[in-house]
């Protein structure tokens, strides 16, 4: 697959950063501030994504689209030893995350569209949902480009979620992107690992894909 045009990719990152900065200003560092309906769904998504992680061992993790760092207390409650690196294209989100988690050990946040550090695992929650005015083809190029970066910076595996093309038609919104779970499963299976899981059984209009790499 040829690399995505840098100007097109920059346009997506700029639009997404503005969208989420506006949400943060409207709702603060809350689930609604990162465009989720509430904490229950947010936590359920974390549970699915983190099935790729061996929480019983020491690990490092890249959280792409980290928002205000809501995953940090979830990981802390899980009780394992971890190093966390959060990344977001919206500078306001990163600043909010740094304020919220000031002094937390082994936790840092960066303004970036892709991970800048290699880690054992990478996760991305919600970053592929809000396509705004971009075309489906252009948005799929963005997804592929981002997954390639996640693969290159994740030693043991990575996970991401998307809204599903199996959503009820009357509930779909024009500014959102509804991905074909079978197509993305096939992409990950052919490109990244033999060990790929598709989770589509947790009662939200979305799916999660886990990519586990050989030890």
C-alpha cells in the first residue's frame, strides 16, 4: 500500500484535533469531553482493548488518542506494574492529561499523531470514529497508516476499536465512520500477525480487534 499523502494526513489530524478540543472545552475532562456518552461505555471499551495486555506482568503501553488520560486510573486499579505513554493530536487534551495526572509515576503524555516511543503494547480507542467531512477512501487510508505505525511501535501486540458497519442504519451519522470489521480483521491477519481476534459481542455499536505478536 503506498504511503498516504502527507497533506491529506495533516488535514485529518488538524480537523480531529479541533473537534476534540471543542468537546473538551464544552464538557471538561469527562467522558463527554472525549465524545463518549458516559463512563460505563468508556470503561467497557478499556476492558476489551486491554485483553491484548498481560496485566499480570510488568509492561509498557502506548495509548493513542489518550484524551485526558482516562485509561491511567483503570490500569492503576488493575494492579500491575506499567509504564504508560499517552499521545493525542489535540494539545488541549494533552495539557488536561498532564494536569490531571501530575505526579503519577511512569506516566507521560505527548502531542503526537502516532507513538514516538516503542512499547510492549499499543491501544487506540475512538480515534477512527469521527471522519467529519473526509471521504471514506481517505479515512481508510488514515486507518491503515495509523495501524502500520502502531504495529511498528508495539513489541507484543496492539488493539483498536471502530464503529461497526453492522450498526442500525437509522442510527448512523454522516460525520462518523462505520468500518467493516471483516475487512480490518483480514488486513491485520494478512499484514501483522497470525494471532488476531475480532471482538463484536459487547453490546456497543462497535468492534475491537486484538493483534497479538509471537513472543
